[in-house]
């Protein structure tokens, strides 16, 4: 991001640009966004808004005004592992390397790496994240900083193989009561094979009670499918190595999505992360429940675990969000890059649908659609201006989704504070 514009005070402003992309409606040529008191008050044609609202006009020239992007799945606490792990050709072998790499992270590295990662996402036009972690690092940073560049939800990730997790419920509830100006706090289940069925149900119950989304890694690898359906394979061997096999409960013998559906945890507040190895019944269950599929294409490519059936997921009306995963399996925390990767692997996707997933889809999944995701009346006056000199009217979404080969576009923040 080459600059940051912060307009302070209770001044009404009209932000004008060659295009406005509200996401909730068609792009507006020669459009404008009127803001007041930290909120959007109107979106429409520049000529009309300039007649109705008599505040200062800020002309952004040949730019596209559009919502900030949403990174629906990240692991900021793994940021020190950037460039330290390499593809292994085996998901389970990579998990081994990840566990070993985490043990080698020096405490002094963590804080700086996480703040750099946040700055990178801010520079790439990301307004909100769903961050997942196993430590208190990100919550502590959020608690100490009144105004972080990134907002969203922090999911405390649970790995619990106890068949009766009742003694842990108070701790999980207590975590969700924490407060930060920038983050809400939630609990999440790591994956169907690392959390007992009773624990999954309890975590979902806590999420429902606190009105928070429920996030879980789902169908990320063939190894996962083999463990759940056949009770065998590389992940079983890893569990044996770590002293967690045999499990104190029975594995379901069915796919991850079918398993979660049988536990009654799939609904519109559930985020299923990755969703690569899905069968037709899985996708039908997701469509029926309106659970979100959060796609992380560049991480999937790095790990060699496959690519999601993106065209089918979109076609079936399954809600879609986009995430980067961590710097342990990605070299960038860029949603622009993820969108470009997604359309390259699924050329049948409409670019406007992909951009909607990267904005409204992520905001809906995280429950922050009241502030972000579209440019519409009542939303937060935090959006981006993307330099689009030379772009034609029929190229707007193509440019936003895959312009510059997935590199972060030349953009700046517009933040009209209260």
C-alpha cells in the first residue's frame, strides 16, 4: 500500500472515483461513496451524490473504490516459520516438520513476526481476519494495542481427544469472554481427527451460546480421509508416534463432512476450512446447511494436497470465503494472490463471484458483515481505492481478481474515522 488516507472528525465527505464496486450491486461508473461519523451514508453516481451531500469531495481519479478484503483463515502465530518449511509431498510429513519447527521458534521472534504479518495484510487491503492459534500471543497483542490495523475474530484452537471434556468447558467459556477493541474471541476445533466427537459438540455449543462462528479444518488431505474412513494410514502412524493411539473413542468410518453433519455442527455459522477432498454427498450437506467453505488455494498447492472443487462449490450455492492459511505453508498473506490462484485453477469461475467471496463471503463467515464486506449504507467507512488506470469497464472484476498476476495491486486505504 503506497499511502494511507485518514480523514478525521465528523465531516461529511464524498469520495469519488472512476468506478465504485459495492459488491452488493453492480459496479458504478463515475461513482461515489458518502461518509459521515465513521459510516457510509450513501453509495451511488458521483453527480447525484454531489448534489445531495455538500461536504468536501475527495477525488480518487482513475481508481476503483471497493470493500476491504477479508482473510477468513490465518495462523499468525506461525509467522516466524516463513521460508523455514518446505513441501514434502506428504501432508503428514509436513505436520511432523511443522511440530518440530514450532519448537524451534525463539520467543523474541514471535511478537515482531506477528506484527509484520499484520502490517503485510493491512498493506494488501485486508480489513478483517479469522485468525487461529494455540497460544495467547495474538490475544495479548490485541489486548495491548488499542488500534490494530486488522480486526476480526481470534479462534483459540482446541485439540482434545478426551471423550468427556466437561472439565474444560469453563476455560473455553472464559476465553470467549475476553474483550479487545479489535478482536472478538472464539473457540474452534482443530480437525475431526484430533478432537473427540463430544468435544466437537461442546465447542460448537460454546460457539452458539456466544454467537460466534465455529471453525474447523476439513477434508484437507487424503491422509485425513484415510484415517476417518479406514482407521489407517500416515496420520494413524503419527498419532501412534505421539502416544495418542488407540483413540478413546471410535472413528466414524465416513467422510469429515458426513461426520460433522452427524454431530449436528454444520450450519450457517460453521466455517469448513480447505474442503478439498469432498464427494457429492459432502457438498450437498454443505449446501443444505449453508456452512461456509473457506478456500486456501496457495497453501494447498504448497502442501501438494490437491485443489478444491471450487467450480462445483460455487455452482451449488455453498457460501465461499477465502483464506491464506499461515506463512508456514504460504510465502504471502495476500488475498489478491489467493484470488488469482483460485481463478487460474478454476477458470470457469466468474471473477465477480470470486471477489464477492473475498469480501462479503469472508465478512459473513466471520460475522462482521455489519461493518465490512460491501460498500453500502451503514457499513464502516473503511474501504480501499485501487489504482486502475487504463482498465476498461468490462475488465473491472478481472483486474481486481487477477490483475498484476496476483501481486498486490496499487491501493490505498480510505478510513473516515468517527
